[in-house]
């Protein structure tokens, strides 16, 4: 994140700052910090379950040509497996020391997933305006994740859509570069490792209350539209920007 990271360092959780400063030669301390971060997410009410992890540039699932290496859950039952139970999370973390973890969205929380430059611009505007942003994580070197309260399930189910429909290429005009993770979706949780020595880390930790997504949406969509306009003519694949799971 370069200079931008320093701009937001004051908003990071204490445990995130401590994790960045930890001595890399102390694996036991690393394991304890990893578990503490996972338990903090669970204590905030967000359910989690184990995910794949990188082996070099490959995925631990060993699927040939895995389209989302180290970014997907290990079980097809991840939605029902996801839990906030402390004992179960401790067993997973101890028994699978290399595993990443995902959190299932649409039950307690949603995630607004945007391109990193747009997300940083929006974060600056939101914090300058005094808006309670909530937890924010950086995923790799290209996405920023804004954790919000879930939209919930309205009485009329026809008004409620699964995440996979939110940002197909035909919706780019309404939501350029934005993906709204809700029911039926998930995101990787910090601390997570990605291929190419990338990672997923907190900018603002899970101790921050989850905001209403609508308080962030206008600023995020404006920032994404400006980002899309700035990339017009650069040869960027706008569909890939809107639909990052295939990357």
C-alpha cells in the first residue's frame, strides 16, 4: 500500500498492528496471533470455516488449474460448517496450521468488495466525513473489503438476491468494479496467505461495529465509477474487475 498505508494506520486494530510488528522467527507467537485474530472475528459474530492455502504458486487443493488458488473453502459444506464456536475454531487452527479461513456472508454480515484504488479513495472520504466505516481488509494487491451488517432477509424473497447475481458484466453500469458479498458468498479472512507472497490483512479490525451498508454504498460506487473511468482505454478487462473470483 506504500504511503497510503501510513495514512490509515491510526484506524487499524491494535492486534493488527502488533501482528505486523511480530518477530518472524517466532512461529509460536505467529500461531497465537493468528488464533487471536480468528477468535476476534468469531466474537464479532461472523462465522468462519477453513479454506485452502498456497503451496508456492499452487493451491493446496491440488486441483489442476484451480481458478481461485488459496481463496476457497476446503469443504463443499462450508455454509453449514461455518461457526463462531471458540472450541471448534481452536481445533481447526491447531490441527490445520497452514490453513486460510473464510467467513460466510449473508447471515450476520455482508462485504462490499471493491478495487483497491477505489477503496482507498472511498475510505479517505468516509473517514474524513466522520462516517463509521467498520472493519476493512486488504486482499492481495488489488481489492479492498468493507465489512458491513447484512441486508437481512426481507419478507418478500423476490427482493433478495444471491451474491453471484450482483456484478455480472451486464450490471457494470450500475456497480462498476463493486461486488456485494451477501447470501451464498464468502471472503477470505485475515490473516490469510495468497500465492506470490501476497496476503489478506486488516486495515481496520473486527472490533469495529458493523455499519449499515447503505451508509457506505454511495461513496463506494462513486469511487468505483471514477476508477472505471480512469481505466477506460487502458485495456483493462472491466468484467474481470467486477468479477474477481476468476482471477
